């Protein structure tokens, strides 16, 4: 593996491991939600209306682990952080596999 690939992997690893800050910071500063993870109800409360596109698409996408919770009543910040990190690694893995596959296809057609 060359130096550039190692640097990219280290940056992705660092960002993935830092991802729980998205749920920790709101808790530490007594904010309601992580930035950008608002429901349509919250948007309406904050700005007075829900944009039409958001209304239309709000129910299309459902998170596999809503609120980064395993569904148990006793979901601690630690377990939420682990699930956040797992989500990050899953996303990085899916994008990496897709990119690798596209490069394989591209190289076959050269």
C-alpha cells in the first residue's frame, strides 16, 4: 500500500472514531438533537413550516438503527457511541466496496 492510501485510510479511521462527537456534544451542551438530525416536527417548530420536499421525502428513508439505539430502554451514551462508530465503519466499507467495484469495471473496459 502506498503512502497516499495509508494517509487516506488513517484520515477515514480518525473521522469514523470521532463520529460519536455528533451525539456527545449535544448531550454535553444540553442541546436536543445532533445537528441536522431533526424530525419534520422539529423543523416546523424551529422555522415555522416544513419545506414541501422534506414533507414529501420524510417518510421514504428509515434508519436501520433509529437514534443509534439498539432498541433497549437502557441505551447509554457508551453503547450509542459504539453504534455510531459501527455505522461509520459500515458506511465507509460500503462506499469503499462500491468504489473498488467501479474501478474494476472501469479497468476492464480500458
